[in-house]
C-alpha cells in the first residue's frame, strides 16, 4: 500500500482535521484516507457493471438470452496476429 507525506499543512488545517476526525470517531490518518477516497472515487461515479445490468433489464435481456449467446460463440482461442 502506498504511503503519502503531506508537507506544509497549516496549523489551522491540521487542527480542523483533528476535530473532523474526532467527530467521525476516527484517527486523523483515517480521516485523511476517507477524505482522499471521497475526492478521487465519488459516490456518483459510473460503474460499468451496474450500467450494463440496468441496460439489459431495460431491453428485457434474460438469462436464457445470455445462454444462447454463450452457445453460439466460438470457444476456440484466438489466433495470434502475424505482422509479416
């Protein structure tokens, strides 16, 4: 797991961070992790699996449809490309 050092953080910001951490019953380090996670991985982000599942429900795709696609596909391994 990566480690991060934050330099030149103002005393006011550090104090506010400690207060916020205490309000959430976490350590200052855990609070920083939560803040960073929320900033780079927001709740409203598009999740591909969820989006595909919703699309298939909208068009009425069933498990039987998926099984039919599985039976019809070529299961042989792909041939490597030649660049000659």
